[in-house]
């Protein structure tokens, strides 16, 4: 399953409410239900009123209500992750995570008695396989495993778990394995909590390791993806250096290639029964439910799960270091460097000081790294954050160099900022401002049931109390400048690790080779009795709530062509403000550069540093963005600081001060970023090559200002563009607690514009390609994997097609129970990631697009394309799957609530498509009438026997280029073809 590393890394900032700006007393209280059956603890002055239950078997249940929409975020976690893997079987926890989607003896099977006899044979064969060294013998054994697996699959029903969760309306079926834990997640409609609990009880009762060798191939693909990822190499090297004895550093989550090649089903089962025990696990429910009812249901399903002794976890403590360690790693993408310092763990009393110090150093606005390095353009980019785990922590810094700047120079500049902290060379006001911004961040996240669930999950994983977490802001308020300096001198010593990531081909990479796999049966039309029971059991109805744009948005006007849209915030005292212009780079090529330049200059009265400091002190975010056809300038933060923030933003827009030196440095960075983009496979594939695929050689992505011309741009050209923005017609969006009349009145005073607003410049239009024959646009890139995406433009937007688009996407390519996923990943094991979609355009004059993506090993590309072509021309049919899909669509609409500023952006989107009402209304009203035959007809009209344009990224040395010609005309593109500029030659960046 996809690992949510970003959530684990950055959710140290989370839920809170406005009363955190005051000192509060947080004490744990014990409570008992009226019938005396249930006991729980909660914390005084907790705005969320979260309850913590422990069932008789030790199973922890954490409940927090959030009634913003009729859905519940559900997390089930075991305190067992990659650090608990046996050293001889690394990656085992991650294997198991994958297998817990395969079913039990009650679901996922047609005849478990027959199936089990075959599964036992497979299990025993793997043990023989793992102990065999002779390659010919191993090949013979694997052939037997493959053969028996094919027979066993005839008794298996693929994706029954996903079908059940689709049936109850879950829209977040996933899981992740990390160092400390393995977590399974679902986001379900609140009327299906009972069904969800019944499914989960069965899921964890007796998991069966079926369809193992095809799922193992998906793990191989995941490993190969990691081998192509430069950031992953940095991270693994960093952990291996900082943690030489602890499993954080001695083993990885996915595991070694050697262990991946020699899995043991017996060890996987042993791991499950050892760690998946109730007193080592928790369930977190965050959302729309009543806690007294919920705990009764959870106890009903999980209360009889037998507890066991929790295995001890011990490790050899890290030996204090006195030296700096430096490492070089290589990958084809842009060069970068990272620094890691060992830190206290999350439960240590100094953990909050670590978080504060991290924010003082880098906060994206006014930290020392922000103002001294990023804003002053001393480096191309730099950042930092804390990553505090259960046993140890780390403070991590990263950066990218300017042209002709060494990675060591970047490292030294970051270390200089740390030295400033150690010497006390920072403004004491930065401490208070950092704390206030952390508080606002917590306020913003209080409305999200999902964020709240993950925060509670993180605390459960590391054994940190809710009381400690709630009081941490008050404790942080007591931290002085002296405390910060003492912490810095204690932890920031010459004992850190530096990893230099160089650009080049890594000749040491060992990929996981493609095994021979015979496609297995998926038994698409079959259903187990357990699944039928879930489907047949009715659920209470939830009435959909659609957006009424004319009612939910309040409309005002400052003058002609300057409307104000307003949605009231009745939940808290936060605001969001946007100035919206319907013009971008297609109207003026210099506009995005001017918007970017605005981040580095000041006004005639204030320096750039003062402006950033003022916004940070106000705890207000100032953001700007310019796309091909729109520009946004926005503020968000505490409404009590609204007037001051607007005044500051208006000052910046009215009086930007030209700074040629800042522009010259920005241009240098821009050219360096362009060079870096040509090394980045994601930018190549998803941005540059994607535009070429869709629009051909003349597209908005490669129609760029040349590097030579960039160097001739004058600062006053860009400041003139900035000053002119308010002279064009535009809109103001406000979400906050103020009334419309107040907002309009205040903006009439503060938002000075010409009497008559100008129309936008003429937009440069690009014509989307209509493929006449199968054409493959290939870009060579040194990587283990190959990524291919098919695309074709279809008919012009027609709103009448929307219900059929929704139906087709759900059934054909939208999830793990779709025919695309089942065929390419589950049956044939040809990809880790694959999907297909019929995409609606952004504007009514644009066409729909059909797309099909596969990420696969380079040596499986031909097989993958053969499978894709089959699905494009022959759609597998399953009435039962469509009935589940239909129900999933309806429940998704019934429980989706569009709210806050989303309402205005949804209305904007509707207007661009020529729609007057919420488009979901028509889909909801029609979906029951759409048959599988309608979907088949849709497939025939829009996909079958059609020519396609394809984009392909991979290594020419690993792809059979001759075989590729069978699937279409191959056009090899240069980087200049897709980016539109020459890569400026350099001597390369040195460590």
C-alpha cells in the first residue's frame, strides 16, 4: 500500500482551538458511563472532548466527534512496524500490510477447504525456495509455486475487501507501514459504522495469505520505485548513519532485495499473531457519530479478541558521536544535500524545544534559513523540520545549490544559521511569533476529522499522552531565549551527518528482476456469503446536501467588474482572502515571473525582510500563484489581524520597489531551476512531456522566455506588471466571520483601483492534439522503472455526459476494485500503480480526455502494453461489481459536504464550464438508471479501436525499443523539445 510518509513527517502540527491563546489547565479525568459498563479518560479544557477507552482485553479506542460532514475517519493501528522486523526478514511488516487486504477464510474465497490445501503447498514451497542456493533448482521451485498459485486462484475472489468497502462508501481505503507502526485507514459514511466494524473484526480474525506471489511482485515494483528516488536514497543513508545500532537505521521499511527475493509465509504469519493483538493495537474514530453508541459497537465486535503478552522491544543504545560523517549518493535527478542531527524522542521534555528551534530556523516565512538564505537567494532552496520518533528523533535540513555553488557551500550556509541560534544571534520576538504561528496552524486543523485522527494515531504510536500534547503550547510559552540557546549548544555539535546527493548514474543499483508469473484468476463475478451479507444488510439513509451557489454565497460589488464573493465562517475566527484574476502566462509571459519576484522585494517604506517579519508576527500567510490562465493573491490567518494584513498586502501591490540585484539573482536561480527540471523525472513526465503529449510541439509549457532574454529583463518591467494587476477586472473572495456589508465597505476604502477596470490581454490559445495513429513520445532517462501514459482528446465538454463519466471511472479504472487494477496488478502483476480515467476539462470550450497510466518495470513494458491494449478494446463485464460501484458513487455524493472557501472555488469552476448548479445533482439523479451496458457503450464510443498518443519515460538501455514499435510509431524527443530551452552547460556540482 502507499506509505503516507508525508503525513508522518509533518503532522507534528495539528488540532487546537482559539482558547489555546490563553493559559489552560489540562488534567486527566476519569469517567464512567451511566450503566457503569464503560470507563474512559478525557482532558479538561480539551476543545475536542476526545475520549480514551481501554476495553477489557487491552484494545484502546480513541473517539473524537466532528459533525462537519456525515463521515468518519477510521484508523486501526498496531504498534509494530519495520523496526520490529526480524533482521533476517526485513520488509516483513510491509508484506503483511499488503496481505491484510486479501481476505480470510470467510471472504475472498469460493471454497476455503480446497484453497487451503493448495495454499499450504505454496507456503511449504517458499520455505524450500528460501533455503535453496542453486539457481536452476530455485527456478524449478518457483515454477511450481507459480503453477500451484494459478490453480489456487481459481478458488480465490480478488479484491473482495475493496468491494465491501466500496459498497459501504469508503473513499480512503489504504494503509502504510512506518518505523513504529502499521496503520490501516478508511473514511466511511457515518451510517455504515456497524458494517465497517463487522468487516474489520473479520479482517483481523484470521487473515489468509492468498494471491501472494502476484502481490509480492507489487512489492518488488515498490522497491524499484524507491531505487529511482534520490530523496529516498538520502533518507536511507541519513538514517543508516545516525542509527548504527537501532533498526531505524539498520533496516528499511520495504526491506533488502535479498529478503524480498526470499519471503517466508510462515514468518509473516508468526509476525501477525505476535504483534496483531488487541492490547498492542488501537482504533481511532474521528467524525460524525455519538461516542456512547460508538464504544458499545466497538466493544461488541472487538471486545472478545483474546489478548496476549506484548513482545518486548529492545535495542542497543546509540553511542554518542564526536565526529561529522559525510556520504555521497548518486541518482539522475538534481543535486542536493541534507544534514541530520540526532534529537530527543517525542516523549522527552526537550521535544517541544526541538519543535520551536526548528520553527525559528525554518518556517517558510521568517525563520533564519528563510530570510538569510532563501529570501536573500544565497541558495536555490533550503528547509528544515523535526522528525521525532518513539526512541530517538532527528532534525533534518535540506538544500539545493545555485549555479556554480558546491553542495558543501550550501551545507556551510545552513550550519551558519544553526550557529546563529547557538550564539543567540536572533530576534527574541521570533520565539513568540513562531509559537503564535504554531497555534494558528493547530486552529486551522481542528476542522479536519482526518487530521485529528492522524495526530491521535501518532501519539498512540509513541505512547505520548493527550494531556502532554495539549499542554505543550502552554509549556512552549515558557521557553526563553536562554532555553533556546542552551538547547542549540547541547544538540547542535560537530556530530551530525551530511549526505551529498550528486547527479549521475548509480552503477550500484540492483533492481528486483521480473519473475515469470502466469496470470491468476480474479473471479470477478463471484461473491462470498460474507460479502453478500454486507451488501444485503440495509443502512440508514443519509440525505445529500448540494451547494446552492446563489444561497450559499453572498454577492456584493465594489464597482463594475470588481465583485465580492463572501461565505461566512461560523466555526471560528479565521479568515481567507483572495484576489482572483482570470489571466496568467497565456496572457502575459512575464506575469508568473513578476508574481515570483514579488516574494523577494520590498516597498519604498519596508524591506522584504520587514514585510515577511510583519506577516509572521501577525500569524498571517501571504501567498501568490499564477498559472496559465489565472492568478491568485491571498491572505489567511486570524481575523483579528485582517485589517493590518490587508493594509500590508495593498502596500506591496501598490508600491513594489524595483531591486535589480534581487531580480538578477532570481534569474540565475530560474535558469538553475530550469536545468534541474530537465533532470527530474517527475517534472519531465508529469509536466513537460505531458503538455507535449496533449498539445504537440507547440504548447504552453515549452513556449517559454529564452534564458538569454530572461537575463535582459529589468526590475521595473516586473514591478510595473505588479502595479497594474489591480487595474484589470478581478474578483475578491472572502471567507471569514465578518459580514458582507463590512467587507465591501472596508474594501471600498482600502482597495484603490482605477475608475474603469481594463479587460485582460488576449490569451494565446493552444490546440489539443487529436491522434490519428498510435504514437509513442519517448524520452530517455536512466531509471529502473518505466512509466507510460496513454492519452486522447475526445468530444467537447457536454454536461449531459458527466453522470456517465462518473460511472465509467468508478467501474473501469478508479480504484482497487476497478477492472484496470484487477487485471493489470492483481491478475498479471504487471504494475504497482495503474489507473484509467475519462477526465472532464476546466473550460466548456475544451474537450474531455481519456487517459490510461501504468508504472512498471522496464522489462515488463511490452507485457503491460499488451494488457492495456486488451482492456482498451475489450472491457471485462461484472454486473455485481457495477452494483457495488453504483452504490459507492451514491454514498460518496450523499456524504460529501462542500463548505468554507471551497464553495466559491466550486462556483468559479462551474461558471468556467457554463454550469449554473452543483453538477453532482444530475449525477445523483441519474446514476441508478445507468446500466453496465451503458458503461460498455461508453467504453466502445470513447476507447475501443481508437488511436492514442502515448508518453513514455524510461531507460533506452532497459527497454526493448524494437518491440516498442509494435505498439505505435516511436518518436524520441530531446529535453529541448519538451522544455523549450537549452540546458546551460556547467562543470557539474561538487560535494
